[in-house]
């Protein structure tokens, strides 16, 4: 499975049978997409062995196009419209990957309101959208209008990690640095790849683009994690790096969904089923981990933010006031946490205290 690619629509084979259902559902689809191609617009596409399996077209509307939408959407701010989103479902996490791309795009454009229209028959898509906070708002002709308001204020939050995603609610949350070895870091957090790394390591890793992550470790202290805790992901030093200051960096912000000990799984199949959809290891590797119990701590988390600016080791030392005895797991003060996010140029509107 390849990574999601952004391509000019003119370079996409629109005659592909993948688009037949869109032609069937939407009169004038071919004319519409031809206009987009001629105007030089882009879309996100996912291929599997040169076969299109997902397509996503996004459009910034400022003001929002309220044509035939009832009730009308608020015109006081820009909206991101999911213009077209189709997934060829075959047992993967394609939908989740596209939803993450939608939110990443919105936040990068400082847009916090998203809408999409969908026919009621598209029940799997609607259920997926609702899982990550979309709600039914109204109608546009025969379609349902669903909206997502990414929280930027305390009064906007709904008190659920997924419904509020990608916003991070820090109230009453403990904050930590979690160190991850380089060979695992970028395979899990593809948006946080370093400029010095080879993109080939991301091939065939659908998990690298997912919202959810499952990390298996033996790090001391991880057992104290609770739902809602905040984790700053720290990429540890490359063994081959001449200077740890630039290869040891904080790259991402995650939120703990659940902590589990290996002993909480009744058998190996239960363990593999829990880990596999959001983990970089093969089934046989997971089975071996379960048997040997080398890595007994399991952290499930959401991948909320990739830092715009990597925070290097020297800056981390300054923020922490010295060198921790162990970089694998470091408890942070509220001010230390905030300072790292500031250094990482994280959009503070989606960090809600």
C-alpha cells in the first residue's frame, strides 16, 4: 500500500472504473472534474499496485457556498469543503487515513470548520465521519450535510478524544516525553519524517498515515499513563549520526487513548487483533512479542499534531533545565510542555487548557 499522493487532477485517469459510482450518483460529474482539471486543481489519491483505491478533493470556501444548503452555514469564517471523497473499502484503514488528511489540511490553512454532503445510502462513510466528530446539520437537495467544528475554545469541546480530534484537551492531563527509536519513529509518524531520512522507508506502511497508533514498549514509567494524557514524541539519536543535537528531536504530539499491560490480553490472537490495525509490526512479530513478553507495555494513542518545526536536543535541554536521567520517558511540567509546543510552532488554537 502506497502513501497518499497529491496529484494534479489532469494527471489522474478519470476514465478509471473507480469513478463509475461517482458518475452514477452525480449528474455532470465528468464535466465537473474536467473543469477542475483545466483549472489546475489537485486532489489526493491512493494507489494499490497502480489501482486507484481512494480519492479526496478538498476546497477552501471563503465565503462558504450556501447554494441549496438548508439551513445556511455561518458565513462569518472560511470553511473547508470535502468536495469528493471515495474509498474502495477492502479491509484497510483507508477512510481513517483520508479523515486525517482532511484535518491536517484544515489546520494547516487555519480553518476549523469542515463540511461535506453525502447521500443517506453511504452509511459506512457517514458512520466514519461521525466517529471523528461530524454531525448531521441539514440538507443540500437530496444529500445530508455533515459538519465538523474543530474545537478552538473550551466551550466547543465535547469531552471525547475522537469527537474533539485533532484538538488536544490538556485540562487535567499529565504531560510526558516518549522516546522512540529512529527505525520505528518515522514508520509510525510519517508526517514527522526528517529531511535527512529516505522516503522509501514509508512504503507499504498504511499505519504510518493513520490517526491511531499502538506502541509496544518496555519503557519504565509508561504504566502510569491514563486516557487523555499528552505525549510529545521524541525521536532518539541515530547511531550513525555525528551530532545528536540534530537527529534527536521532538517531532509530534499524541494523546493517550488507552494503556494496557500484556497480561490483560487473554491470548495471542486477542493481542494481535488489538495491535495490528495501528502497528508497524507483522503478525508473526507480534506473536513473538506476546510469547517472549519482552515488551509488556502497550500504548494506544491518537496522532494529533506533527510539529512544523522540529525541536532539537539542545533546545529541549534548555526547556527542561538540564539533562534527564532517561530520555525514554520524561514527565513534563505544564510550562515545559507549552514551551516545547511553542518551539515546535504548533497551532495553539487547537491546544485547549
